[in-house]
C-alpha cells in the first residue's frame, strides 16, 4: 500500500516536473522569435502608469494621502484575490513568498508611502526629475547586488533620458525646494528600483500571486500609518474623485502592477526600469486633456530626448541572453512548491 502511494507520488512529481520543463521550453522557443508581448506590456505600464499621476491628483482632492493610497491598495488586493480564486492560483511558498513580501514592502509601503507624503509639498516638476532617475538607481543597485553586469550604454541612456525629462518639465516656478520632501522622493525612486531588483532576485511567480501579496502588504501598513498621522477617513467624495479611485484600483493597480511584474519576469531589471522615464510624457499629455494644463515646446523637445535616451539604454542594443521565463501557469506551479 505504502509502496503504491509512494510510487504514485513519485509519478505525480515527475509529471509536474516534465510539465514545467515543457512549458519553459515552449516559452524559450517563443522568445527565440519576434515576441511582442513583453514590449506591449512595457507600453501598457507606461501609458497606464503615466495616467496614474493624473488620477492621483484627482483623487487627492477628497482623500488624504496615506488613506487614499491604503484604501486604493485594499480594493486592489480584493480584486487580485478574486482573480486568484477564479484562476485557482496557489499562494507562493518559501523563498517565493519572501520575495513577494519584500516586493510589497519596497514597492508599496516605502515607495508609495514616501511618494504620497513628498507630493504634499514637492512641486510636480521636481518629483518628475527625481522619478526619472529610477533607471540609473536600478542600474547601480543591480550592479552592486551582482544581478547584472555594468553597462556604459545603460548609464548613457539613463543620463540622456534624465536630461530630456528636465527639458520637458522646464524650470520650477519657485526656487524654494522643500529639501526633506525632495529626499523623500529620492527614497521613493530608490524603493521602486529595489522592488525591481527583488522581483529578479527571488523565484518568479504568477503576477497575480505576487501582486496580491504586494498590495496587501501596502494596505496593511499604510492604513495604520494614516491613523497614526490623524488623517480623516471619509468616503464623502466628488464624482471625479471616485472615478479616479476606480481607475487607480482597476487599471492603475491591477493593470499596471500586473504588467510591471510580467515585464520584469522577461526583461532585465535595468532595461524594464525605462518605463519610469516615459511615464512623465504620458502624464503631461493626460494632464493637458483632463486637467487643461498647457503643452509647451519643452514637451516636444524633451520628449524627443527622452525617447532617444530610452532607445540608447533599453531598445537600441540586443540584450544579453537571459533564461526564458516560463508562462504564468508554470510559475504558479513552481512557486507553490518552492
């Protein structure tokens, strides 16, 4: 009897292993051709993430900073949980679970906690320049943590993109810059960079599983911080604020974070980080259309320089070959047994 059970379990394990290897092999073959899924996911993060800036400005009209962020992540976590339940996606275990928790800490608690707090006083122009430094921070952190080799081309591309963002936003209207808020925004950029590194260092998982835990960690920490700061927990908001919150939950969180992890599972962290230098362009266009903010010549010139920087650093050269990432079903199987 015991031999039969052991034999059955052994055959089951072998079947799962062959299944994982087969899916990984198929994915590798697919990546050998012209697979547009990752570039399209990259573009999706840029567009949806750029519009997040406009949506946050609208939602902040009625929701306090930490409460708005925590409330957003609470709703997003419920959506991710529902998707995980319907698709029967298992919970990550072992090192995969550790990676998802760290991703939540760096990517949601630190990044959005510091960012929301900083933007209460920091001009949007200064914040845009600092966030545009994410590719440089990611490159440095990836090299320091021996995740990727140093690349002069990546450094040049990131620097050129920062110049373009500086031209795009123009000089700030006031020379008075709140130093503490600026340092907090630097902390946000560093936290976003480290979140990308965490995704690459730990076993990759299904994007839904990773983000369910990540946004859950963000909500679990930011809401208590909101209480400690004495923020008002009020759901009395105008229609525009609720529409912005709905966007932030569904497209700005579920869409953006899901695509973000997908890109990181297929591209090196330093290459994927160039989405952050393109987001301000989308934000400027969205603000012009939705908030009636003007578009100047600096947007055209700066945007062209940013695109050149992204091409030099991320798209212009053939990336070093990296192991093919298995599809989401195989990732879920791997993480649940790690």
